[in-house]
C-alpha cells in the first residue's frame, strides 16, 4: 500500500480528498436516523416503549412548576392567585396541555407552603417538545418576575431535555476546539517543525469527517446517536493522530540514519505501517464486542468507532506515504528553533526514559513486583464499584439552576422526581373489569408504603392503552427506589391489572430504566469480556507467533483497565480528588462507562503494545539477545510512545472537563488508563517481564506451527550499499 501510494501520489492524495468530500456531503444530505426509545433500553422499559410506539402514542414530556412561599400557605388567597396566574401564563403559550391545578390533584406539600402545577409540553416526540418548551419557560420566568416574594420555577422532561441538548452541542464544540489545538501543540513539540506537526492532525480530522458521513449514510440500517458522535470524535482524533505519528516518526528516523527517501518510506510502510494495520484491526475487533450487549446505543457507538478507526488506518497507509513522497525532507519545513534543538536522536532515547529503564533492566524482578503492587493498589477500589444510570441531579454540575429546582421539589414532595409508569395494553381498556383493576392498582401501590400520591391515570380508549403514573419513594436510583419498583413489578401489577386476561403491563420510567439497563449490562459482561480478550489474544498470537507475547499482552492490558476502574470508583463514586476536576462524588459510576472503557482501552492499549513489541522483535530478528532487544526497543520507541500517549491523554482529558458527569467519567477513565499504560506498563512492567522471560518470550508450541504468518513488522536488513532492504517475515536471502 505504501509503495503504490508513493508511486501514484497524486491519485492517492486527490482520491482521498474526493472520498472525504463525497461521503461527508452525501451523509449530510441523507441525514442521521437516531436510536429510538424502544431500541435504546432493554427489558420492560423496551416493551413499554414498543406498546406506545405501536399505538402511535408518545410518552408526553411532563413538566411541573413549583410555586412556593416562605410566609403564605396554599390556602391563602394570594397564594391561590399566584397559582392561577402561572396556570394562565402557561396556557397562554398554546404549547401545553391544560395545566392541572394542585387544588385538583392534591399536589400540595405537607406544610402547605409549596404546590405543583402539572402539564405536558406539546410535541410528537422529545425533540419537538424540547423545541416548544422555551416559550413555556419564558412564561414561567415572567410569572416569577411578577411575584418576587414567591419561588416560581419550572422543572421537567422537556426543560431538562433542552438543557442537555444545548449543553451537548456546546460541550461538543468546546471539545473540538480544545482537543485539536492541543494535539497540534504536542506534535509541534514532538517534531519541532510545523509541517510535520500539522500532517497527522489534518489526516485525523479528515478521517473523522469522512467517518461521520459514512455513519450518517448507514444510519438507516443501524441507527446512530449523539453519544456515538462524541465517541467517534474522541477515538478518531486520538488514533488518527497516533497512527500518523508512528508512521511519520519511523520515516524520519530512517532518513536521519542515512536512508534515501524511497528506502526510508519503504521501511516505514513495512514496519510502522504493519504495526498500524494490526493495531487498527485489534481496535476494530475490540469494539465489535459491544454488539454483544444487545443495546442499540452501544451498537451505535461501536459502529461509529469502527468506521472512524478503519478510515484512520486507511488514511495512514495510503495518503500519508503519498504526502511524504511528495514532500520529502520538506516535511521538516517550518522548524521552530528551540523546539527542534530539544529533539534527540531517537536511537538514543530520552534522558528520562534511559534513567527509568536502566534500573528496571538491572533488577527486573524487583521492578515487576513493585509495578504490579502499585497497579493492584490503584485497582483495589474497583471492588467497591457501584454502577447505575445516573439521575438528572447526578449528571448535571453542582450549582445548576435545574438541579436546585429539582432539589426544592424533592424536599417539598419527597420521592423520586420521575414517577414509575405502568403502561397497560388491554383487550378493552374501558371495560368494568379493567376500570376496577386500574383503581385497585393505585390503591395497592399506595398501601405498600413504598409509593405515594398523587397517582395519575391517562386513558387512550381508541388504542386500548392506559398509562398509570405512580411516584416512588427514594432518589430514583437508590435502594428505596429499587425496592419500590420491585414491589410494583412483582407484587402490585400481577395482583391487579395483570390478572385481567389478555393484558400486558410493563413498568417503565427512570428507575425502571436504570434497573433494566444494569441487568442487561451484568448479563452481557462475560460475553463481551470473553470475546474481546479471546480475539485480542488471537491477534497477538498471529502477529508475533508467540504464545508468551500474546498472554502477557492480555494480562498487562487487564492490569491497566483494572487500575482505570479503581480510579473511577475512587474519584466519581467516593469523591476522593473529585474537586480537582470540578466535580463531586455522586455515589455511583454511570452504568455503561466500565464496559465501554474496557472495550476502548483493550483496543487502544494494543497501539503501544504492538508498536513497542514489534520494535523489540525486529531487533531480536537482527540477532540481538532478548535483553538487548528489549532495551533497544523501549529506548527507540520511548519518544514516539510518550508523544502519542500525551496526545491521547490530552484529548481524553478534554472530555473530562465537560459538563455532564458521564462524559467526565469516560474522559478521566480513558486518560488515566492511557497514562498508566504508557508509563508503568510499557516503560516498567513490560521490559521487566520480557527481561525475566528471556528467550521464552518467543515460545510457540509445535502444534501451533500451522498458524499463518501475519507478523506486525518485517525484519529490516542492511544492503551492501548501506541502504535497507525489507524481507517478508521468516524469509532469508
């Protein structure tokens, strides 16, 4: 691929540009089909969504307005007048259902100082409701202005959805504008030249743009999501820059060693190019494991990531060698004098990594034991990890106005801020038997002492569907809410509406979504972990034809993932050091984050492992002892691995600064894991373990001799002319 691109450089470069422009344009014209509610959640929540979808009904975007006074009670005429004026203002927008007065629904607090006005925002779906809610929020804000002695605040699904939508767009834009200059700055330090620094960033951005078009074009077959776009940017920028960095640094090293342009490019293609290909395949296989979760959001993230990685690999192996062939030594144009002087000969390694590696190779057993002990200590908090679908209050940053409103509502009306909803599908929803069952459902729910009023029944006679909203005690995802949901599902529903023949009555809502999602995650953990580990092991075995290398790769990656889990639990669950990143412990880790991190990290960790071990094997194939080859491989790759890791950590850390808790957890978890992987694992534990194993590193049982040879790199042999010649793995003159 490298040789073809160098010979047909104009075709490769302009073909790539045409591909990027064409797919991004077609993707924009096609648009993106998003994951539906029925697809996004498992269990009873999915069944409830399908019933509503089949009936042509949408879950209404419920809103509440809190009217609160420190001095007046709901029985005072002035309080009642304020409630009536708020109701008239909301009704006057023409974008809501008829507001339900707290005097009719009984939504008055026990101390009589707070009341809740309930209504739904018009809209065929959540996006339409979010578009309609600003007018309602303005009307409520106007009522607050006219009654400064009252607290009049709105909170609900549409208003919180608007915040999430706006914040997602702002955060996504901030991540783009922060991560790209950050990567460019790090590359400028790494190369000391503007052109060399710009190339990887430009290729990574074009790969991301092209992949976005491909995702949109294919979203009719596999629906996508907003989370998938975030993940695609995160991973695409990181791996795209890294792959180009590996390739470009190797080509520059060979030129510095005296090779001519063609030979240097050929060596880079056959060594780093192969390492990039194997690494990309490993990331793709790891991400494919997410399809086993059976959750549409995960499948969308997996598919988007696979497309951006494949596109980044394609760009690195085709357009990059073409550009390098065009530019030649002009890739060093725009040298920054001070930064360029800081660069050391790659063969010597940096002074820092030499200082680290020397004692490690001198006492490998002590280094291995110490590094393993440190990683296990960091990983220890994962034993206490608790996962949950974070509530609205947990997701948003401290001090957010909506969080403050929801806390005031919860203080005045204890219980989950989002009620459980029983979706009843019957043969005849208006029959006397069903009417009695619905009434009994509400009374039995309140009798448990785990649920409270006011309950609300909405009938849809034409569709023979009813929804029953029943508030649960608890915060929404704590033990009290979970126990209440269990009682509703296993005791109350089967004993009431569940006894009517031909009736289906799944329970949905935020608590139900958290419970069902966690159960699905737990059920899919072993299949996903097994799939990813098994295929990563197989790829390493085929790449290096060594049982030992494959086994150590898997074990070292598991250590880095475990350490990342420990940090997640310590910071985001227990709150240790959370203030340093502008957040607080929320008592749980977002349900999807651990599995997502495992899959991503197992793929990305192989970047460094393949790159480093490939260089070690290359040196060993040239005749060096394993210990000498380890020292050579680590020293010659230390600079590029450090640069690549700093870029990844920087990009991931940007996501750790975003507003939503789940994005923070994902960004910090990835940044910590990559940092540990590139330092403790690759610079200490890997060389220590390989030094201890010696020639056993390359052990392959005779009965596995039939395995195909797809070596990550081919051996480089010196030619008589002082150039270099590449031979296929295992070949000799």
